[in-house]
C-alpha cells in the first residue's frame, strides 16, 4: 500500500494541478477580456477628446501652440 488509497499521492497532486490550471485559465481569460474592453473604451474617449480639440482650434478658441501641445498629450495616452 502507498498510504493514500490505491492511487497514492500522485493522483491527488494531479487532480490539484488540473483544477489549478483550469481555474487559472478561466481567470486569465476574464482578465484578458477586461483589458480589451478597457482599451476599446480608452481609445474611444481619446478620439472624442481629439475631435473636440480640433473643433476648438478651428473655431479659434485656442492657439496653434495650445493645439499641438494638447494633441501630443492626448496621443500619448
């Protein structure tokens, strides 16, 4: 006898690893989907802000220097 039923400790370790890999995969999948959704939202917000900046520049509310400075800041994010 091996001490832990007929299968020994190896079967318990294999079962633990199986569940750890399965749950880890589910967690990583959910995390990846969350990151994709956040990136999509950030890109949309950045594009909207850039469009508003362009309108302000065209309307003459801000100077060319302000426009280029703020545009660079928006494109970095």
